[in-house]
């Protein structure tokens, strides 16, 4: 889950697994896989970092593998 803030300032959580797109028009708009859209105060970069952190926390995203720092390649 990631925490975001509505335009009126109210905070809420979104399940990051269901985030399909994050766009800025100029407000940040998060679209879920079911088509539901949320407009939030958070910047696109903030949302992106929260999603990355979420995936790292559940061990779905391992940056050392993406960078090629894998020790198994020796």
C-alpha cells in the first residue's frame, strides 16, 4: 500500500499492485487496473518512489539484479 493525499488534503492508501498508470496533467492522476482514477497532490516522482519502495518491501523488485551487480555472474 502507498499513502497519497487528495487535492482537499485528506490522506488515503492505494494498493500499489493495482496501479496501472501514473500521469501528470498537471495534477498527478493514478489509474488503477479496474479503470478507477484518483487525482492526488503528490508529485508523479513521489508516487513512483513509493511504488518502488513497496515492491522492494515485498521483494518483487531487487535493484541489484537490475543493475547487473549479481554475484552469480563470476
